[in-house]
C-alpha cells in the first residue's frame, strides 16, 4: 500500500518538472513536496464567515523571494507532512487569519515587530480596524521582495502626494528624496543615503546576480576603511564611470532611517515631522550619518560609510551635482566664492558709474 508521504514525493517529482530550472534549483526537496499540491490552481481555505483565500503558491515567485532560502517550514512550522492537511485550524475570517499569521513573522523579525507594536497600524488593528495592515498587508505572503518604502506606502495611501502638495513646497521632489518613514516615524534616527543613479536606465544603479562590484570599488577608494572623504568619493565615482563616452552615473541624496526595523514605528499623521528645519538647517540630524549605496541583486541596498563632511566639501560638488539641501549642506569655500562674485558683480557697474561721474566733474 502506498503511503501518503510516498504519494506526495511522487507528485513532487512529476509536478515540479514544470517549474523553471532556476526555481527548482532554489527550492529544497521538502519545498518541492509542498508545491506538488500548492502550485496547483483551485486550492483554497474557507473561513467561518464564508470568505476564502487561495492557497496556490507559484514556485518561480517563491524561489525569487527573500524567504526562499528559509523554506516553507520556517513559517509553517506547525504543518506535519505526515498528517497534512488533516484537521485545519479554523478562523472566523480572512482578516483574523492574516492577523494570526503575523505571529510567524516575529520568529525572525522580533525587533521590527517590537517597533510595529508601537505604530499607528498596530493601534488601529487593536481597535478593530478591518483595513489597517498586518505584516502581509505591506510585504505580501510568498512573494516577499525588498521594496522602496514609498512604493509600499502608496499602495494604500494613494492620495499622499496630493495631500502633501496642499502644504509642502515641492511635494513631488520631497517624495523622491525623503522616505515616508523619515517623517512618519519621528522618533527614529535618520541618515542621508547617497544612492547611485543610472541615467541610461533612468533608475537606481543595481548589481546583477553573480556580478558584485560595488563593495570592491568602495573599499579600493577607501583603503583605510574610515569612510569616504570628498576626494575618495570623487575617486569612487571615476572608477564607477570608466567610460567617458557613456552617460555618467551620479549620486542622489535620499533621507532614510538608519535601520529598516525602525520604519515599522509609524506614527499618526498628526505626529509626523513637518518643520522644514528638521533638514534645512546647519547641523541637521539626518546629515550627521552619511552612506553611499547601490541596489544589490536581491533589491536591498549595499552601503558603504562616508564622512559627513562630504556634503559641504567643494571637491564633492562634482560627485554630488544633484544633491543640495538648502540651509542644510553648506560649503564655506563656495559661500566665499559666491560673495566675491556677488561683490564683483556689484562693484563693476558702481565703479563704472563713479568713474563717469568723476570724469564729468573734471571736464566741468
């Protein structure tokens, strides 16, 4: 008699043949056994209120997620393949199931979970809100990949740009260069990340899988490992752009939180930072910690430390042509040159008029 376990193994061998080779290589044997059933369409889980959710998991999407290396059992530890599906645990609704499943996230992301518990999202869930996001509401289920905070937030807050435009000057620019959490998690420490931009691709520069280069170049430009100074930053940019004929990649500044876990401690809108001088003043807190970065092959940023002085160094102007925070980043040398140029511009017409007046007096 064929056991259930052997039947699942046989199904796994047959059904996973249809998966792309890259997906099969990324999935363990146990995961492929799970997908023998869960990759098929039509499976669903029903709840007491009549709702249901699909149980299909696409192998190629799961294999590309950040959780692929952990495997199915890491989040579904209570499932025993010997007895599964068996008697499934019942839930009142899909919402109740989503809230309960968030507990699995805490097994690995305890620090982020602690931050989340202090957030407006967690408070709304405790109050019974049917729409406040759980972990999966922002990050998804089996297709978890790194996302830009702005892309994640506007999934629900689609009117954010319009609402900010009512009071925030240059709202579109601020949404590009300031992460949502930098203002909406006011108690979290912030930093400035100088992210490499590729004008040819019209997006952030990124490494390709199996072709790492950023860390090597950053370390070679910063041999002492004490953070890139202005000269070293310029040298790094030269090494990144060896072909003078190609569109040059440049660094664009973006205010972000120092740790990703802090991004979960979101406050109510009334508590968000709104004062301009949080960034637009000398010595502003975000500019005391500076990094340079590119996007890694998995979508997460690869960062290297830089010295905060690069933001105000005249030499760094060539490396940072698209970054300047009015009042927040100052170059004394450039200020002096500007004042000299201004004085010279005023002195020339004044001197010319004075000379004409003197000449007329002498002739008269």
